[in-house]
């Protein structure tokens, strides 16, 4: 049953090596994605000077005037 869940690879060492290499590559790419997302978030916060969740005054004034 475990073979069915994990996928049958067989005992060919070349296939086992390739599978291990691909798993390492996937892990490296996942780590890179997390690093780039964190870097992007930090850059976005710098651009907006920490005001990512603040409504600009012009929108507040327009909403108050139309109410």
C-alpha cells in the first residue's frame, strides 16, 4: 500500500538518484519562492512607507463629501 501512496520507483539506482535530485531541486525552489516573497513584502513596505493598510486622505475626504 505504501508503494501505491508514494509511487512505485523500483530498485533502479539511476531512478532513485534522479528522484532524490528532483526532490532536492523542488525543496530549493520552494525556499527560493519563500525568500523572494519575503523580499517583495519588505520592498513593498518600503515603497509605501509602512502604510499598506492606511486609507489615503483623498479617499476619506471623497467618501465624507459624498455621504
